[in-house]
């Protein structure tokens, strides 16, 4: 994104890539997992239709065909991106880059690039804690998980965060018996508490067992016959697995950049930058996951556009007050702005309004009623400071609410906007009405939290 935007603002741009363009998101993350999830949603619909007599039987799902389609989607997008970069005038250099001195980038393939400005966008890598046995065959990270050729009967996911829950949703729907092990006292700690608790209640019926507040002591066995030993409330337990996914987080990828030699400052394992994405070395910038802030693909793209404008001399700076986040589980979860807990930490007096999707006509018609919309306002200013959603395709709705939070809009601004019927988006307006006279199609669910 930085390279393409750089060309649009008149810069000469070279892009160094060690594998294929598109990064983790396109090759090993967002796109391949969403291709699988699209097929999973179809399979779940077929099962519901069979239960209700709409179809006579559920066709057998071919995981091999799903994997083939996923690979084809990724290949098409990567190929198109390669062609688009070429057509846009970006010089793509294959190789692993290092920055031996200011104004010079060299690669392991022998290329030397002399430049006024360098943008470091090396992203992040999976992080696996030092658990005994974590290097055994059959213990994988998310990258390897996307390359498996069959659905494991028993899948243990170590880590109950966003990535772990997405893979749990995919493979449980495909028939895996999934166990999620989380060290904290609940799954999805990034998510609003009401939504995380509601989502957790849906998991047992989907073949997902969740154990929270655990400490993983070790992994034993061999591929296809593994076991995870963990401790919960001072008691040792064991769970068997055919495959173990280590969804224990990601860390900035600083490998091979010789940052210390160049004098680039780091903080907590990430490159330190200012509000204009500048590092401590003039002419060197850093963006995306490598700066260790909000490690999301769309934030990295936002940084990429900004840094190109900054290098071109425009007076812009990073503004991340309202950043949308999405979890592509079934149902989806999305949010922007503050949770009630975060608002309390900041000393805000807040009111929240919740509208259940069970009261939505569109959700009832679609047979997807397990969700809600929750809006949070600052009582003193009347401005919306947070929005949280769970339901079908709510990732498509959170953009509206991100704009509302960013622009300091009120519940009246949302409620005064006509939303189309019948849609899930009407639930956003109903939640806003809850902060005013009350929703039309459900009883008020309003809560006030003190500073």
C-alpha cells in the first residue's frame, strides 16, 4: 500500500520482498481464512436447512476442494497485485533486505538501493512461548495450519484470542472436536465483556470446549497422538489432540534489519516511531505491525498511505482514536472505540445501550439471532465513544460506527438517520434509540457506569 500510494503522490518507489507481495494478510492470514470461512458458512446453512427439511440431506464437505479454492483465491489476488505494482511503476526487488547505513538498502540477492527514504514494513511473526514439546511434529502455528491437508478429529488451540477463535470456528464447523486453552480468565479479552460472554455461551453447542485460567505445562507424544498437559486451579489435566495450534500471539518481525547497527531505537521489541511514523534515524520510517501498536492489516495499510504522503512532504500525522477491529467467527464480532472498562479507566461517566438481534426482523428471517449491538456514550458530552457488535456480517457495519466515534457523533445523529429495512443495520439505530427515548422493537437495556 505504501508503494502504490507513493507512486500516486509522485515518488520513485522500489519494494523489497523476501517471498511474495501481499504480506501475512494476503498470503497467510486474512484472505485464506476468509475463503475457508465463506465455505464454512455455506456448510452451516446446509446443516440448518437439513434440520428444517429444506434440503433432504447434507452433502459431504470436501476439505481438499475447500483448500484448493482457498489457494486459488490467494494466487489470483497475489498475481493481480504483482501485475498492478508493475503497471503502477513500482520496482519490485526479490530478496531479504538489510539497512547497513543511512540511505542504503541491500539484499541477500546482491541488489543495492540508494535512497533518500526507507520505510520498514516487515510486519510480524507468530510467537510461541517456551512450552516443553512446542516444537514437536503436529504442533503448528497459523501459517502451517493453513497448509494442513485434512481436518483433524481432535484439535487443541492454545490461545483464546482472535486468531485462536477464528480457527476454532472454522475447524469445529468442519467436524473437529476443538478444545481451546486460555491462560486468562476469559476468552477474547480484547472484546467488550458482554459480547465475549455471550459468544462463549454459543461454543459448547458447536463442539468447542473452552478452558480458561490455565497454565500449559507441556506437550507430549508424536504427530497424530499428542497430548497437552495443563494446570487449572492447582489441578493437573491432560487433553488429547491430533493437531495442536499455537495461537499465542504475534510479535514484530525485526529479523535481519541490523537496527542496532544503524541506531534505530526500539521499545518493547518494536520499532519506536513518532506521530509521523519517523524512527530515531532521519529518513527511516516504520509502519504496521513492526511498530507494535494495533496489529491489524487495515491499520498497516492506513500507515502505508500516510507515510507515502509524509515522504512526499504533506503535513499529515497518525490519528488512531477510532480503529475498527473484526473477528471473523460465526457469528462475527466487530467493534470500534472504547469498551465500558476502558472508558472507566479513562475516568469517563458512560451509558451503554444494548439491542438484541433476536428482536431484529432480518436476523430472524436469516435464522441468525445470536447477537447484539451495543453503543456507549460519554454522559458529559453526549458523544459516542464506543460501538460493539456481534452478528451476521457485522464487519460490514462497523465502518459506520467508526465514523460516528471518530467524528464525535451522538446517539441522536445515528437515530436521526434512516436505515434500510429489513437489515441488521437497523439494530444500530435501535441501540442508538436506547440512549434516547428507548428502542422501538425491544425493551430498553441501558446501563450507566460511574467515573
